[in-house]
C-alpha cells in the first residue's frame, strides 16, 4: 500500500470512484466525468488530493487547510474508497495520514461533513470524530 499526491493523470480514475460512490444510496447523484475532473482541478489548486494505491488507485482523500481566528484546521472535503476494498482499513489509513500531516503543521483540528444516512457517518464517529451540536449545513436550490 502506498499513499502519494495525485497527479492529473490520476484524475480519470478518481472521477470513476466519485461517480461510483455518488450513484449509490443515500446520494443517488451520478457525476459526469467532466464535472468531477473540474472539481478535482479546483481542489488541486486550493488543497491536496492524495491517492491510495494497492496495485492501482483504490481510494483518495481531498483536504485543505483553513485558517480561523482561533487557529488552523484541516478540512476533509472528500474520502472515497473503491467498494471492493471497503472495510479493510484503507479509509482509516487515508484519514490518519491527513491527521499526521496536520499535526506536523501544528494544525489544531480536522473538520468534515458527512450525511447522517451515509456509512461514512458511522465510520467517522468510530474514528473519534464528533458531530457538531452547533453547526448546521444550510442549502438552497437556485432555479
């Protein structure tokens, strides 16, 4: 197993993983490859994309550092592991890698969002992440 920074050549495979994950419940939101690649290009500029390789890319994590009045934080934007490899500790390895990098940079906390209906919600709780009691995600569809 190897974790490394993603390259543009990896974006096609990462886009496949995004589509596979978001096509399933609870999301039911298939992604077009061009939109996924556009998103990846954005995060490559403002954050970091790491891939997990086990003969091929089997997962990735996207994170970026943010700076607030009370200190810095790493925001995990996305974490996806290929269905075939879920439940084998690969997602944990990616999150722990980002946490370790954050500690080296003296970052105080890691933030992330997860749907309460998604398996990721339980995964993050198992890793010691606590749902915020104060913060709520608002959304509004623009027409």
